[in-house]
C-alpha cells in the first residue's frame, strides 16, 4: 500500500460535537479514496470522542487517538506528522468541510509539480447553519513565498503537503495561536517554503460565529511576536498592533466583531457560484 499514493488526513478535535460528524462525512465523500483519517482528540469534554469512535468502528480507514489531555493544536499537529503512515499529509479543522474533489485536485497538482512541497486552496465561508455567504481566493496560482511578510494568502487547514517537508519543518509548540504563521516564516527563512496556493474553492470554513475578542487579540499578539522575531523590531509595527487591538475592542463593544470575518471575503460572490457551493455543502451534510 505504501508504494501507492495514499494520503494521511488529520483532524485535531476539541469540543466539536456540533460539527464533527459533517466534517468526517466530507472526508468520506472524497473522490480520491486512497487515504487514512486520523482523528486526534485534544481532551474534549463534550461528545466529540463518542462521535469519532462511532466512525472508527464503521470504517477501517479511520483511527482515533485520545490521551484525555488538552495539549493544544501545535502539539497535536506534530503528533499527526508522527502518526501518519503515508507520504502525503492533509489536514482540516473539526468544524469545517472539504469539497469532494479537494484531495483529487491537490494531489494531482503535487504529483505534476515536483518542485512544490505544499499546496493550499481558496475557501468558501459558511455559517453555523451550513449556509454559504462568502469566499476568498487568489486570482491565479500563487507561489511568491520568498520574503517575510505580515500575512500570507495561505489557508492553513486546506494544506496538502509532502510528509518529508513536515519532518524537517515541525510546528513550534510555543505558538498555540499563530503556529501556522510561525511555520511559514521559519520555512521562508530557511528557503524551504515551496508552496502553491490554488484559486480553486475547495475548503468550507465555518467562520461566522466562530470569533471571540480574546482569541483575536491573542492571535494578533502572537503573530506580531513572530513577525518581529523574523523581520526585526519595528516601532511602526507596534503602533499597527495597538491600532488593530483598539479597533477590535471597539467593534466588539458595538456587537460588530463578525465584520472582521466578513472583510476577509471577496466582496462579490455571484448567485450562481453561491448556489453551486451551497448544493455541495447540502449534499455532504445530507449523507
């Protein structure tokens, strides 16, 4: 089996019982069927582990790992690297969905572009009721990752990568809110981020209602700390960080925090495109 192009898919789980079943069903709906699914529970206190165990019993491609501890996402992602059997690793979040052709398209890209180690995609935003309301994506295949920048057009949870890349670029467990940004900056510094972002909308991100003021501020601070570490100290950067924190506090006080998520999306999503992706989401969740 290992000589064939199998993929290890990892879903770290923490209290995701409301959405985990649909996330797993979106993996089962993949047109690319050569995979294992590793469900890593991070000490959930709800019914997530019960749901994961039910799917494990029903499909021998699914494996559940649970130690009862809450070790945070970077630790679990490193655990995924260690536990994966195959030469390609894909990940997703436990409250999201993936397009049925996600793995087929991403695997074909990496197989046809051996100079790339990772491939990411565009995203469609969905709310807590699985309703499509926005999207964001690059206009064409994007590969310009040769300099440290404040942000990158990479959707972390949509990445498919060669395991060999992850083995030499592990997550820093000191950055639980910006583990992906630290990873990209470190890889760029080491001249080892051969990554392509596809414009294809292959990942469904449950963005609406998933924000909190505390999480946003921690993410801003961790990302700024990482940026300063790799780029150097900057008084202007500190001012920008302060301004961003003041802005999100103001939006939160006005009940408008969700606007941050909405701002990330493309301003225009045609009715036809929205209808097409809504049909995909509905089909996955109806299985």
